[in-house]
């Protein structure tokens, strides 16, 4: 099996700062949505064998499948959606959270959502879906930590 790539940034907080910086280049939300769609198109394909009910994120209007691997010291996530904008949101979440320790995942609030103005520009259903994806990622982190993971929010 191939080694998984290291995250582009050294920490989840650095990833969030880089995302905020990238989105600051765009003048309007039409450009930002296009960038999100472009990010989603760069996600690696997910084999049909991983597109199972067990890997489906509950609470998303679009279909989203998320697969976690690793342990408490490093969790890696793969995910895909049938929606291009949601796939872009997934790409941002993976950039922040994939390849990080369970402790760092649980300690990192998704501040980039507010920093890039995404919170104001997502429909209610997409906001709920983003929250569901984040909750799934956090649950994988809590599970990886075992009994002490249940003490994290």
C-alpha cells in the first residue's frame, strides 16, 4: 500500500489560515463557488466498494461517503459527494483534518468557515451537511482515542 501524502500544511490551524488567504483573492462569491467546485473535482475518485451505507454521512441532503483510516496518532480521511459544491467543502475539510492526530482534530474548530464567509453563503441544507461531515470526522477521532475520546466534545 502506498504511503499517504503528508498534509500540505504542518497543522490544522495553518491549513485554515492558508484557506482563508486563498479565498481572500476572489472578489465575489461566484468566483469562490467556482473555486470550491474546482477543489471538489480534484478529489480522488472513491471506489464503489467504499460507497456503502456504513460510510454514508447521515444528515447531508447530498450523498456523501467518508472513509477513515489510521489510529489516534494520525487519521486519514477520504470522502466524495455526488454534489460538486459539497465535494469542494469536503476538500476543505480534508485539508484541515486529514493526516492529523485525533487530539488535534478534536481541538480544531472549523474557523475557516466563518473566515472565508462561507457560513453566510451556504444554504441551510448545505450548512447542515457541513456540520454532519464535521461531526462524522470528530466521531472517528473520538473512536480512535478509545475511552478517553468520550471526554472530548
